[in-house]
C-alpha cells in the first residue's frame, strides 16, 4: 500500500473521498468494490481522529430505545452482525452487565422491557458465518450476582442487573485500516497526510460545478490538483469546514460537535463490560481491555475549532467523578491511577436537543445542488457501527448523480481484505501450533490485529528473530513496526505506536521501548537524529496526562 499522491499524474477519478476515518474508509471501499475509480485523501493519518476515539464497541445502541429511535437500533444491530461476519478478527461478542439501583432513572422493569425490545430487534443476531461467535439471550441477575461478577460494584441500593451481549472491536484503528486496504484491493488510490486546500470549481451562470480538489502533500510539501467527476465530503467533525471552501450561497450553519473522552487504568473488571449511570442518568462503561480497564465516555458539546481540540484535566476529572459516584465500593479510582487518556469529537446532525447526550446518532447524506453547487456530496453524523450501511447509501446516491448504471453492493457479503477467516477460534489455534516460540495469548492478540496477514509479521523476522522479542505483555514487537512502515503508510512515530500497533495505547511504554521503536523507524524512514528526537518529543506530549 503506497501513497498515490507521490506519483499522481493528473488522471481524472470518478470519485474523490475527503476523509480517512471510518466513514471515508467505508465509502471508498463501497465505491471501489462497485467498480468506480476512486481516490481518498486524509489530512492526517487514517483513523486518527474520531475513529480512534471510541469505546471500542460495535453495538446496537441500547440507550437509543429510550428516545424511540427504533430504526437506528435495528440498523445498528443488523450492521453489528454484518461486521461480525466480514471482520471476524476485529469484532467479537462480549457480555455487558447493566447495573440497576433503586433511585436510577432506568428502573428494573424498564430495563427488562428494554431488553425484550433489544432481543426483538436483534432477531437475526446469530445468523453468523462463524458459529463460535453466537450470542446468548439476556438474563436478569440479583444484586449478589452483580457483586460476584463485579466485586467493586457499588452495593448501596443495588437492585440487580441485566446481562446481555453486544460486540467489541479489538482495534477500531486497524478495523478502519482494513476498510482502506479493502478499497485498495479494488483499485482505490489512497493517501494520508494530504490536506484539502480548496475545490476546483467551474463557474456557470446558474451554479457551480466541483471538478476536483486542490491538495497539499504534507510530507513532500508539494501541491496537486486532483480531478474528479464527483467529490464526497466525509471529513467528520471537519465536514462543515471543508464545505466552507466551496460555498457562497450555503448558509453559515456549523456542524454540532460532541466531545467524548476515555482513560485507561489498571484492571478493574474482568470479562464483563460494566455499565453504570450518573445521577443525571448518563451512562458510562468500564471495559476489559488488554488486562487493563478502559473507562468512558463523555458526551459534552464542544464549542471551538476542531483542530484546537485536546483532552483537558477538567474533562477527565468530570468523568472520574461521575464514575466514582456509581462504582468503587471498596476502592475509588484516583487521578493518579490514570495511565493514558484520549478523546475526540463526534459530528452530530441533530440540533433540536439542548443536551448533545440526547442528540441522535443518525446520519445525513446531502447533495449540494439545492445550494447552487453540483458535483459534491456531504456525509455527516452517524456512528462507527453503521458506517458500512451509510457508505452503501452514499454510493447509491453517487451512482445516481453520476448517471452510472446501478450496481448492487457486495460489501455485506464478503470478508474484508485481511479477514477471510471462517472460524476465528480455529484460526488462532492453527497459528498457535505454527508459531510455538510465541506465547499462545500473544498469538491470539496478533491474530486479532492482523488477521490473515499475521504470517507476514513473522516472515519479516525470518532473518532476525530479535524482531519478535515482545515489547509488552501482548507480544507486540519490532517486526510490526517494519510492517507498518513498509506496508501500511506509517510515516510518524504516533502512526506506528497508536494506530498500526497498540504499543502506546496503554500509556507510556517506557523510555527504552520508545527508543527501540524510534531507532528502528528512523533507520527505515531515513530520519536523522534531530528528526527522531522530534518524533519522540511529540509522542511524549501525546502520552502526557493533563495536569
């Protein structure tokens, strides 16, 4: 996989996708798999913003039942099943424990009714390609049952809980990349670190027609004009800013943005995702993650430029206080317990609610012809789970605008490029027997991350077995670093440590490990000492807990 922008010769594409998060990635894959000539550009790294700032869940959205968004819940549950099928190494069933307290805004009866509806809407949940991933039905458990499973759950006024199954995503970053790779397999041209500066516009008497985009390659600093019949704006929280580059007659309405943050602590829960609620009725999760616990999320309106966004101590403290109100019978979580914090902005299309927590996660696909602009579609809103369906609908619209023949989507019925695995448990067992020099749990971790490309990680180390020496308990290694640079467009230390691997996703991996990775990257990417130190400094800043 190579950055096409470095050798672009001016050819015209059927479609340009702006944005390399999960929405842009699925749109590019959907378009390329239906035979369109596609280019995708991302101003930073693939999946580096909203798509990396998730709770690592692929879920139906149980809480949307309370706002009567039954259509969204059904679509999400259907897409949960589709993603479990087409991306079996990335998406796995996991049990949730939804705790219920006497003064909770969600009563035990309401939760039981909600569970019955959730089961009804997920009637096809076990129509899976991999029978090992079938999900049991929900069940009620007592207060004692809760504390047996979650020893540190708050016991005062605890009524009981509902236990049900949804799915988690081992690595949203690599799942996003898998969609990018699948698009490339079908001929898409992709480039990260390629910023859109402007549109190429043809002015007519009554309207403007978009003919492409003007971009800057942020690595070479070269400018390019990329020509296309149609452009799809999938810039997420930046969608309105991209749209501003084309508009004169479009209203100055800004996209609404919601901040969601998470942090990592030591292990607090084991197999179950614990769902608690604040006094205001907003929910949070404690998620088992790599022998640690991932805690999130917030849902607070963000006012300001998305490029200026960063996680603050205030935001972390607010989440910490909310969690400690409803969790921690034996021991409360302290600020010093936080190992790593991250956050991002969600684009929201609904502006009818005062509180963004209650805003819909629906999406909109808008053609700009009504605003006097042709050749441009903007996609806004949505959630990670429903991104493939959003892409399917967006390309249906694109084909109609382009006046191309209708062509049926195939993305629902075929594996992603790195995920052609009929039974994941059997696949892991086979690889554990094949690579006996690596611990079984570490093989499972690598299998989840790389799917059918796992053998390529080991082949890189054929002539140097030290590349497979584990850098952490999950068995991540320097062979992955080389693979990321040579095959996955990793250009910075943060690309490598936060998105191609998870070496820094549990917090600072230690100075020795940081330098090992940086030195190998410097050699492969031809950084001098000064450039390497700059990359290390940037990573140190990213990993710093706000004070």
